[in-house]
C-alpha cells in the first residue's frame, strides 16, 4: 500500500502587485513551492541593491564587485541589470540619513529619476528608516516620477499618512514596514487601506534578520503572516512580502571578520556569500516574494535554489 501524503486546502490567495510596467509578484494560493497543493504564478523576484553614495565600509568581498561603479548609482544600477542579471533594482537612499550626508529630498528625487530612466527593469526606492525624513523624501520622489510604478518604502505607522497620500496621488505601491510582529503588520495594512491605499498596492516588509541574528524568529513571523493570509483567508494579510536582507547579512560578524581573527571560520569571501545565500533561501521558504540581495554569487546560488525547488515541486505534481 503506497503512502499518500495529506494535501492542504487553502482558503486565501496572495494578491498580485505590479512593479514597473508589467512585472508581477505574489499571486500564490499555497505555501512556498507547494505546487502539489496550489499555484505560484510568479517566481520570487531578486532585487539587487544600489546605493546613492559610495559604501567604503563594506567588506572587501562585495566592495570589489562594485568598486568601478560605487560612486555613480546610475552606472551601478546598469551593471546590476546588464551584467549581473537583476530582476529589479532596490535603490537605497543612504545619502538622506540625517546622521550622515543628510541630502535634500530634491537631490534624492533627482537621483531616483536618473536611475529610473537608465534601466528597463522594475525599481524599488527605499529610505533609511528615519520616519520624518523618509516621509519628506518619498513624497518628493512620488512627485518627481508621477507616471512611474515605483514602490516606495519603508512606510511606518508614524508616517503612513504622509507617504500613503503621496503614493495614492501618484499611484505608487508602498512597502509597509513593521518590526517582527504579525499584529502590527496587519494594523499598518488596515491603516493604509483606511487611508485609501488599494490593497493591490501594498507590500509587506515584516523585518528581516540574518542567519544567526534573528533569522529563526523572522521566519516564524513570516510563516504566521502566510498562515493568516492562506489558511485563515485574512484579507489584510494577503500582500506579497519583501525581505531587505542584504544589509542585515553583510553587517553580521560571520560575513565580515577576517581569517586572521577567526581562522576556524574559513575563507571570508566564501563565508559571506554563503551567509547571504542561506539567509535568502530560508526567507524564500518562509514566503518571501522579493529578496533584496547584494553579492552576485549569492544571487546565483539562490536562483539555482529557486529553479531546483520549482522543478522538484512540478515533478511531485506530475507523479
């Protein structure tokens, strides 16, 4: 007698959100890669990071990949698109940090416009997580690119009205950020929809931890997000998930510390690449739709994992 594994039945569906002109994320009717139980019409997206100012403090393993373009975000974005095969670009507006360069909203918006005009893949724009400055900057970005379908974030409860209103006015998706709490994520989605932001213009960023630095807790939160969306059919949780994992991965000690300091850790470059790839693959299995990544070799490993998971799932369906 052959064993027949149980098959779950899901009540809900993750909404599709369009980035750029026609690139969609979301749409799942099942848990990640459970194609014998439902559908994943859109493959997970890998958005590669671009910063609007040089990052000299990065580990050598990643700094050397971008040293020829690090002072020019337009060239950086084009390299990620043309040479490294990014699905999208996540432009991190580090220059606006009030504790750093404190660049003006107008300057940041001009940079966004130049990058957007130079690429033909979707663009995501991310602030620094400083609510007041992000609100000023992302409003200006929305105004500067009125016809571009560019998701902007992070949107928090404290600034959701200002950014949400600008996003609605210029038909921009928003990325709602909350700190590892399912209830807070739902609450922010409720606030955004009450404001008038369409549900198919909302992406969830539930906070990301790197391998060894909160990844297991982050995974459990994302898993609960998906349980609410798919099993409980909670319409306020049925949004795609974005994981901004690269900054968390590459600030971890294990991805940076030298072989002289920790000889038992092994090659520092290989270690950092694997740290990012393992973090990303774990988040895929938690339900992430958009991975924000940094090292091209880590991206290659994750693409191979996605293809392998899809192939195995399809084979299971066929059998």
